[in-house]
C-alpha cells in the first residue's frame, strides 16, 4: 500500500574507484523497488554527511584536487585515490557504490506485514545504507519511528552519532570502567556524549583542539575540558584523569600520538596511587579505542605507560551485534524519546544531491571540522 504512486526511478549518489585509482562521483538513475511484505519505501528528505560516509564517498582522494565536469543538474567529479590505499579497496574496484549510512524521511509505501503497515505515513530515521537517494526501500525493522511532529531533518541523524555515543557509555560500563575520555569532543557526537554523561551522572573528560571548542563545551555544562593546543595540555589531562578516574578513552583522531599521550597520562595517575614501584608499571588496565580517522597518519605509540594497556578499534555495528537485540532496542528507544533534546544535531546547511557534489560544498564539509556538517535533501 502506498500513500501516493511511487516513481519508477530515483536519483542515487554513487562513488566508483577504478583499478588505476581514478575516483568518479556521479548521480545515477536507479529503479525504486516496490516493498516486499516486511519492507517500506521511504521518501528521503534529509541525510547527513558523516565522516564515516566520506570514507566511502571519497576513498581517501585529495579533495583539493577533485575535477568537476558534467552539468549543474548532473555533476561528475573525478579524483585520484593514492596508490597506497588501493589494496584495501580491492572489494570495491570497478563497482559503483551507493553512499549514505543513514537518513530521515516519510514512509510512502509499505508491505503487508503489520510492522510495515504501522509505519505508513510516519516520519522515520533509517539506518540502511545507500541513503543519498530520493527513495529508499528498506526492511521495516531498519526504521526508527519518531514522535509526531519530528521533522525529517531531526530524524536524519538518529542512528550513527546517538548510538555511537550511547555505545561508548555502554562499553565503559560493560568493561568495568567508571569514567571515560573522548577526543574531538566538540563535534555533534561529542556534544551528545556530553549531554548523555551529564544526564546519567558519568564523569567525562573532553579533549578538544581549539580554545573556542573548549568554551563551547563549558557553556554546555562540561566540567572537564582539555585543549590539546594548550602548552599545559598534559597537566590539564592529568588533573582531569585524577579527578574522574577515567581509564577508557574513545579517540576520533586516530593518527598521531594523542592515544599514546592519553595512556601516558592515565599511567601517571595510576602510579601515584600504586604505592610500590614496579618496573612493569601500574596494574591498572588502560584502554584506548580508535573509532575515527580525522588524522589519517600512522598511530604513534610511545610506550611509557607500563604493560597494562590496550589500543584497539571500536565500531558501532559490531558493538550492537555483541550487545544483543534487547540492548539495541533499549538504546534505539532512548534515541526516539530524546531526539530533540539529548540527541539533537546541528548543521551548517542543507544541499541537494547535485549540490553535494559541488566543489564549494565539498570544500566545507570535506574538512570534517566542528561546525561544518551538512545535510543532503535528496527530494530538493
């Protein structure tokens, strides 16, 4: 059943990397699949451009060297993926990959199952991939129905950042830690995590890269904010870790030595309270999870923090699979209940599918810097 006739085709933003390293971005006309019994069709009205989307979109290409062709309505961008990055892309070579992890819109057609029918006409958030498109056919259980009055723009970012920030707190508790550290903490995700921790009574150490970002978080009630650009950053961090007891960190930077510096500061705090000297360092387990790559350089570990430490990767989907269906449902429901408060997102602007492939827009959102996040409205 549909609220209005479905179009036969819709535009979809696709990214292709060829064997010689040529990157091509373009808009393709693709069929709109009628829904199966357990599926719905969503008219996509908002989809965020997250850092996780940009990895698939640009494949590590130099954004400043992209070349534009085509027309304003049908733009084509080409670039060059570094040769060193090609081996990791073997699975996508020569394939036109649809982009967009999540989005928001209105369910305009639904299959016959009760779950699908219950969504007809509702505004939903969707975690289905290929969301940079006008219409998207997905399983009904990939949708998060939101309260009446919620806009598609508010629904657009109800999965990646909210569930990631909630997942960090869940991981902290599950692994026996009592407080946490977060880097690039003035981001949309970081601001969400700050609100979650304040609401849930969790001590949070926020690491930012600029004084104005530190001021922003303090205005939002953050207690512990450390500016990595400050000369006394190390002392700031040690003081914050001493006060909070944080022994787990989630690092969005990835490259450079920040993860190592966090471990070293944690060790300094742990050794102070250990009493007896050990050449193997403290027995306090210190954990840093890398979940982003804002710095694409190597992760540098300068081992000055004993032997009780771990550095690993953390991703949302493996976390949800490990957490189980009941935990995932509980977290999703919290996001729906607090979508305009705790989990509100902020954007610099909204662009159409074609405008998202303009060099002007890419020059802004491609920086992945605080305050430069864009929404795509594929229906525009």
